[in-house]
């Protein structure tokens, strides 16, 4: 009897939901099965409608399946036959990578396939073909080792819905691209055949698909802002420097979240060539003839290559395998070290940028047990294995231990050493902050855009505090990835994350800033006037060194609120004129630390 009663209640509830959903559709004259017709190519895309009124089109292929002779090779654009009806209602496969759980608030990786070169598109329900909406294209991070456009971390409904509610609707696109061995294998044979850096070439092909096709989805191909996080941000910089800057990029603006090309360490191809050869040896493909080795690798089952390459990369670079297969100089797509290309002006010009870091971006790169100078240096030693002893000594001098003694929280007394926070800050600056300053400053200095077209932010809030506490890593603070759910205005984060009104309020404010930037194009009103440019407009008054002598950074969240902070070299003695936010920025000592990290000696030893 109880079971029947329960079933009856469930049936009634489902009926109510169905009625509500249908009323919602009727109110807005929406279809639960939206479709897009590309009349020029005679292709129809069938999508789905979410409960919050966002249309989704998933698993749209921009390139042919990269298998057989196409494995490792540049992507081949898809050309669906006329009359094709494409089912875009379900998410597609993730590109080959390790399966299983990554973090509590990310998707479990289960469905991987080489046939993964696809896009997901989201737009406000009812968007018309002639809407000409600006487009935001997402390039996910993950160290070129993991990730997908379909990860729950990047759920776009909140962003798309907020933009529409504010009268600034946009079309959202996210890219899958090849990772690990499949995306970044290299050898002399691959270099000679210009079949290297496949993952970056995938991104370029996807952006070209957007340029050529997004109009059918109501987007404007001339108003595309590409947004990337971590290596996704780094890759935006590499796209700007691709082919020595001789080819225009298929986007008009960029948002680089926690990343610049300077985080691609050891960019000469020798290390990745060696790692590629090691996998070939394990599968029995190694030999004196490189072309035969390549053909053998192309005939090896992808499952075998995935398992071996993921195991090798995670053993060498735990826990996720970053820095084992990654972008390298090939004389074609990447023609030189990024730090040399940017200084030589070999990049696409005219692309306004927002770039950033989060306050504790380096927190998870340092083991919580870090307690000695050697352990501080060892926290990045696997990746930066060519640093000289004088360079290591200089780093320790630039980050004196006493600067971090105040960071010990009462609950960590006797458990966490100030050396941990010292290592975390050093990692943050080496991986993220200084590469961001390096790229943006050199881009302005070498006439990429005017100084008024580059903005910086530091994010100092996280919704993951309860999650980190449950993981036993509360010392991470505002760790890497923290700004992502604010961008996407995700109001239902899982894994016990903070969905409080205060956090959602900050998410609205931050997401709106990025939405306003997406809507900004040359010749239109600048909605970001309260967000000061990063650098002095008069470059003649600025330093000619590897760092500017003045920066303005928009802070989001934290004890000082969302306010601009300014810092000038040598202003430390004049603290009376500084706001509390200015003082916090000054404490980071970015001028002296990044002057060394972005200087010639460090850049050469880091291979950037």
C-alpha cells in the first residue's frame, strides 16, 4: 500500500512539473526541441531546451574524426552533406585522457573517444537567425592533459541567462580539442610534415568554424571574444603568436584567466620528443625509420596509447600529468619561444584583452608539508628542472620567509609551515601572475594594442572553501579555478560549495563585467569605464624593462571588496596615499619578483 501511495505522489509531482514546463514554453512561445537551419549549407541542427530557457546544441563536429592517418595531424574541417540533420541534443565524448574523478566539483570522466573534435553551443531561447549576437568562445584548461567543453564546471546556463536578462544577450560556444599524446606528440617526422601542436590547430579550426557558421545560430562572426582559463588562457596568447603573427586570428577580443604563454615551460621540442619516443618504445613502434614509427603509432589502438601515455605523464608529473605533452616550437605554428616572439612584435595586433590571476593560484602546486628551502624549490622542480643554483638562490631572496609568517591561521598552527605559503606564492607568480604581466605588458609595449585596451584583475574569493575543508586542504584559500563559477554564474554548485546570496551577488557582478566586455567592440560605448586600464597610457613615462613601473588591477572579492588597486614601483614609502587595496597589491612585490621571473636569465632557464 505504501509503495502504491508513494508512486501516486511521484506521478502527481511529475505531472505538475510537466504542466509547469509546458506553461513556460507556451508563455515564451518556445519549443522543447529547438532547431537551427543553415540554409546556405542545407544542414539542420536539432537541439534541446533547458528548464531555465537556454537552448543547447551539443556535439557539433568542426573536424573529421582524427583517427588513422589523421591521428596527430592537423584537423580536417567537416563538411556535412546537404540535407544533413544533426542530432545536437546530447553531449559528445571527451578527448582521450585519464578516466575517473578529478575534483569533487568537476565531472567524472567516463566517455572518451578520438572522435571528439566537437563544440557545444548555448543561446537564449527564441534567438533568431538574424540576431547578430556577440559570441563568447570558451577554451578549457586542464594542463593540456584533461578537460572537456562538457565538464559540469563550465555549465553555461547561468551566464547565458544573466546576459539575456541584462539586455546583453550572447551566444556561448565551448571547444573540445586534442590533449596529451594525441594533441601534442612530436618528432622529427611530425615537425617535417607540419603535423605538430594538433591541439592548438584544433582550437584554430574550431574558431574558424565559429567564424564561418555561427551566424546560423544568431551569432555575429565579427564580434567573437575568446575566453580561456589556465592553459586555455596561455593558448590564447599562443594563437595570437601563431605563424609568427602572419595570419589574422578568427576572434576580436580575449579574456585570459590565470595564464599566459610564459607558463608553457621547456617549449623547445626535445623533452616532448623524448616522451613521444618513450611511448612508441612501449607499444613496439620504435625503430630507426621515424616515418615507420609514426605509421605504427597511427595504427595502435587509442585505448592502449591513452593508458600508457596517461600513466607515464601522471607518474612523471603528478597528479594530473601537466608538462609531459604540451605545445612546443615546431617552426610553423610556434616559430620561437613565446617570450622572443612577443618582444619581436610577431603577433596579431588589435585584440583588446582582459587578463588575470587569482590570489592563491599556486596553492595546490606546493605540498602542505613544505617546510624547508629545498622543499620550496622542489615544489616546481619537476617542471623547471634547468634552473641554475644562482637562480634558485635569487628566488629565495625575493620571497623572504618572514613575508609569509603572518599567513598561518590558528587552526593550522603547528601543522603548516610559513614555507608552504612561501612556496605557494612563488608557484603562483612563476606559473600565472608573472606570465600574465609579461604577455600583457609586452603586447602593449610592442604596439599590439593601445594601453587603454588591456585590463587586469585579481580574484580574491572562492566558493570552494567548504569543499577544500572537506578535502583537508583548507590552506588552499582562493585556489586555481576559483573564479570559474563566478564567470558562469552557476547558482547550484555541487560538492558542498558555497551557494550563499553573498557569493551569488559577487558572481553576478563579475559575470556582468565579462558580459559587458563581450558586448564591447571598437566604436561602441565602453561599459567598463570604472575598470582602469592596466598600464599608463603614456608609455614614454613607463619603464623599458620586462615589467612596467605602474599597474592598475581590478580586485574582485576579498576583505577590500571589488575595487581598483594601483601600485607603482618605489611607492612603498608613501603609504599614506595608498588605499587598503593598494597596500594589499603592493605586498605582492610584483615589480621586483616579476622583473626577475620575466628577465632574460630566468626565461632562458625556464625555456619560455
